[in-house]
C-alpha cells in the first residue's frame, strides 16, 4: 500500500536527476566566482593584493576548498614561486623546490600546466599519474580534505607566466561547463596582472621622464632646470618673509685635464664621489644641484653672507681631502662663488650668473671662495682689455724679470734661482702674475711671453756670469710651450747667441702640462735634455701623475708643491706626503726641491728628512734680478743659515 505522501502532487515539477542538480550547483558556484573575481579586478591597484584577493574570492565566494597562484621563472632554474593562496598556507609549500622543468620533480600538476600550456582538469590529488613530488605534501593535502585539483595557465603577451590552481573537496569536481567559466576567470586574472604591470611601467616611464627633466642622470642630483624653479620659489618666499638667502656655485678644477688623461669614466667617477661628499655635508632644507659639466650649486634658503662663508669654508676643508679615482689619488681643487639675495640680485637667473662670476674670480686664486662684489662684470671687461695690452707690454718693455733664490739644504749655500715675470701696467699698476699668465694662455699670447722670458733669463745669466755669479736659473714652461715645435730650436739659438753653459739653465714644467699630452710632452723633454739642461717637475703632488710615471721621463728633479710643505709641521697628512715624496724621489735618483719654506720649523723638518733644496720666504721673497748679487753677499756674510 502506497503512502499518500509519496504520491506526486498535481502540477508540481518533476524532481531533477541528481547528476543534473550537481552540475547546476557547480555552474552557479563558478558563475559566482567569476563575477566576484571581476569585481576584484576593478578594485585592486597592486599586483600582489590582486593575487591574494582572487584566491580569497575563489574560496570564500565560490566555495572551493583552496586556491593558489604560482609564478613560473623563465630562467635556467625553471622554478615555480608560490605567490598567494587561500584555504592553504603557501608557507608550507615554500620549503620545497617546485619546478616546471621536464624532470621527475617537475612532473606535477602545476609543472605540467606550465609546460603544456593547457589546463590540467579535475585530477585526483592521489592519482599516481599526477602524484606530487613530495609524499609528505600529498599526505597533507589529502588530510586537509582536498580531493581534486585543476590548474589553469596564466598568459601574458603569449607566455605562460604562472598558474592559477583550484582545489575542491569533491573527487569528481570540475565538469566541462565549470572549467570553461574558471578558465575565463584565469584569463581575467592574467589580464588584470598585465594591466597593472602596464600601468606601473607607464608610471615608471613618466617618473623617468620627470627625472630626466629635473635630475642629473650621472649624480642623481637636481639639475639646473629644477634649481632655477626651486630658486625662484625660494626668492619669492624670501621676499614675502623679508629674509635673505645665498647661492653657492662650485667648480672642480682641472676637470677637462682629468677627462683627457684618465678618460671620461674617471671624470664621471670623480663627479659622483664629489656629489656624494657634498650631499653628506648639507642641511635638510638646502638644495644641491649639478648645473654644469664640472659645476655644482648649493642653495641656502635661509642665510646671509656670514653663514654662506661658513658653509664655503666647511666645504673647501672637506673637499681638500684627496679622492681615489681610476686607482690614482687626486687632489680636487674647487673654487666657490657666493651670491646673495637681495643684495646681489632679486631673480634666479641673475643670482646664478653672479654666483658664477664670483666662482671664476675665486678660481683665479687657484681655489678658495669669493663673494660677488658689485662691478665684477667691469672686472671681466678689464681682463679682456689686459689680454690686448699684454702684446704691448712685451713689445714696450713693461715686463720685469724677478728671481727667487734656492738654497742647498745640506751646505746652506745658494744653488740657483727661479726666474719669475712681473708686469707693471701703466694704468692698472702691478698685475698679478697668475692672472696675466692665465690671460696669456687664454688669449694665445703665451708664446711671445715665453720668448721674452727666455731672452731675459739668458741675458741675466750672462750678466751674472760676467760678474762672477754662476747661479743656475730655472725657467717655467707652460703646456702650450711644451707642445711648440719651435721651442727647442729657439733655445738652441739662445745658447749659441749668449755662449753660456747648459748647466746654468733649468726648466720647470707642471704635472698638468705634462699630462695634457704625455706622448708629445715626452718628445719635447727628450729634445730639451739633449741640450744638456736640467728638467724639474713643478708643483708636484697637485696633478695627476705618479713618481712611477715620472721615472719614465728624462727629468732631474721634482718640486714639492707649497700646499703640502707649508702645513707639514701641523698637518700629519701633509708631513707624510712630503716625507714619502722625498724618499721616493731619492730612490729614483731625483733631486727634491721643497717650495713654500716660510719658517725655521719647516726648514728643520726638511733637514731631518734629508730634502735637497729649499725655496721660500724664509730664504727670500722674489726680487728684481738686478738685486740678486747684493742679496747673495748679505746671505753669505750672515752665516748662510736661516734664523
């Protein structure tokens, strides 16, 4: 007898077959997952966050047992890197080396998906064909209730970059319709990742363009364009708040010579090192920029002349420390110019221009700093006029020959002198030697000046010899002179004209002059040496050569620059440099001359170090050549020893 409850009700839908009902549940699950996943794509702005959110949606919204994402490394390791997961702790997967290589370890569900570029659908985790490479991992997954697994490849620009894996608790999960929808979800995820990466690349490109527009590519510092904008804003603020500001401009000396001798890479390295040194010295509100090939600028947004000078002094002290570039130790000379708002200018370009003028004024003194002074533009006009006047000075005998004696330290006897030139301008008075020699080199009039010097020196040596005074006289040659093909013949002609002995003539050449073109310089030195004269390297230690290089040159001695000699009794580093130079010079058979001997303490230190020759104000200031004989008599009568 049938229970009335079991009878079908008229008009009620027939019950669905169990298989069809399961398919519909799975389809709805996949649709919910796809919809929620698309919403996640719209919300996420970070790749890692997107991966985590997609895995969470698959588990929490879709009801799947677990979801995970692994990225495939396309390198020699072919490693699989777990990026995100939900329903499973990916930290448990990380200790194992997962790979997609075609090896026994790589023949797993995820690895096969990458290699085949096909979805691996509905495979049982305990299927021997797709057994995990690690038995403990397989056991753990089964214990957590994962029965089946599907892996979908993630494509970006035609390459499989990873896998989206989804695990279900049912052993027979993932039918055809469900897999199709989940495949769309994997494609959407890959699209979202690619879109985020494209967006990031666009932002990075925009940032790169901004950096190129406003930052120096070599040093990473703000460039001139950014400095001008910041300076304009700082000036506007200073006007409103009625306070001053300062702009410092710094130039690295001899930078072109460094590039020429050591190469552009060494020059770049030097600028990077100096940029880092300067950056470490400035305050948080100060702006350091690179504004030229070898020029930096420093904006002090709050400060007047006193503070600007303090900063300049501190920077100079810091920059005097040698730097190692291209396995050589360099002594970077830096000149600093200072311009002030509102006293010197009230707009950015004018302030920059006047800081530059002050910087070049400082550079004339071979380093140091200078504050812009009104009328410095007129000073530039004066210098231009002096360039033209120098021709007349040579022709109309406005130049004078001065000499500074040298003393043999062991015997305390005068052993020669250095020939120097002085210019008494009829309108401007005495013109500084360093200034008009630089003008001569810039204007291309150094050769007439050198010819005058050679004539005056040979004539003076002849006059001394006739009076019984045989002092060797050292004549300075510039880099331009060194590469003058007529120089040697001109000197040979002077020897023939005056009939003086070659040992009474010496030539001094700076390191920078030699290193500007070493091959041509060596050729000229060889020709000069063949005349029987002695050759000295002047200002040794301030250039870019080394004694190991100098031993290849036909030189007889070196002159240690006064910047090392003068502070040697109070500065340990200077004392070490002087001591080392003397020792190495003697080992190479060179005579060592110390410049800048201005005190008895320096003299006695040089005696202890067995230096050969001393030159400086302790012995004598430069004097007109005509006074040398009388000075020599006084020196001889006073016992030959400095007080």
